[in-house]
């Protein structure tokens, strides 16, 4: 299953404060590795991040500018099940898990319940 690139992103880089930390990745650099704790989720500001199957040979999903990745894994509080690498130069913005959990507290119950249900499936 790949991420649908035709979907409009919920957040765009222009809507977020520029002072948040960013990571500049070179082609092939690992963003996160399978088995490591999922402590952050990410916004792709530029470039492409590919999620690799466990074997490391096939791309399972790709995320491009404006896409968020890692929210279900962070919500679930577990480990990454796959590895993410930069497919060419990329800039991503990391967000810590506590920021996501603070946002959940401010959401209507139906929205936060839905996100927690999604996390349970991760």
C-alpha cells in the first residue's frame, strides 16, 4: 500500500512556524529504523521520504512535501515496524510525541477517539 499523493495534505509547510527544528537528509540517509522507539512524527517539508519493507528492498510508501508521517506509530507508543529513508535530498520537521498528545487533549472527543483507534491498528 502506498500513500496517496492525490490527497491534499492537512498541513502545509507555510502554515507552520519556521523556528521549529528541521532535519536535512541526504539521499539514502535513514530517518528512523525498524525496531527503534517511535518518539517523533514528521512533516516532510521538501523532497521525498520512502518507507521500506522489512527486507529493505521494496518501497512500501512514499511521502512528499506537506505530508505527515508516523502519527499512528507515535500514538501507539511502540516501535517503528519499518525503516524510512530519504529518496534524494529532503528536509523534514520532527515533532515530539508530547506535542501530539497535547493536541489530542484539545480536540473534540470524536476526533481524538478516531486517532486513538487508528493508533491501536498500528
